C-alpha cells in the first residue's frame, strides 16, 4: 500500500482503439466485464487553468480490487491524455488514488509540492485532479473523489467482476442518477 494516499485503486491506460482494448483485456487477460461510456459527461473541466469541453470515451473493469480504466480521446482538446499520445506513448498514463476526503487530500498533495494540471467532475461528488508531476516517465497521479453515485458505480463494477464468467463482456455505464 502507498504511504501517500492509501492503496492505488486504478490504472489509467490510454489507447488508440477502446473497443480493441476491451476485447484484448476481456479475451486475453480475462478481465471484465467492461462498463463503457462513449462520451463521459465531464463538468468543470480545466487544463492548465483553462476551460474546455473534452470528448473522451472510457471503459472500466476490475481485476480484484484494482480497477483498470481504458481511455480514448475523441477530440483534440488539451488534456494530459493528448500530451501523452503526442509523446508517442500508449499504455499506463496514470495511477489513481480514491478518496472520500477530497478537499483534505488535495490540500495535503498541494502542501507536498504537487501542482494540478487537469481537473473536472463526473456526476455529484465525482471531482478529480491530475497532478503535473510525473515520477515515472509519462505516468502521473490522479486523485479521484468516490462519494455518491460515482463511488456506488465503482462498487457495482468491482462486484460484477468477482464471479464474471466471460459473458456479456461490454456493458453500458450505469445511469449515475439511478444508483
């Protein structure tokens, strides 16, 4: 376990083709089922303090307690994903720590000298920040709030993976307002 913010809970992987990525992870790695959102509804998105409207597709699945996130950018909005791809990189772009004490943990990270590069919110109580510092080339840290609907969705995804038999490998994201 990390002494920074507890256990790393998610591996964020940037891909060129999210459908091919889900197929590989399900068929070759045996990880699934995948919950797929072709356009994540990100609110209050900023990159270097400027507001933009990103169009990202995301797929989520668990392997045990570790969540794997596949990310495909669909427009050219500035983002750390785009920066990563422009360096010619594909693969592990970030590791995420999950928190129910977002403001406290963000303040602690800022006090430790980290700087926010990218941020936004997915649903109620779903804030996230990516820190600019890369302590491994191309890989950064995300701090992700997991209260409310987003936290319940992550629980649902983990629970679905526990006895997954390989059937129905790609599923739509659950409606966050319904969970």
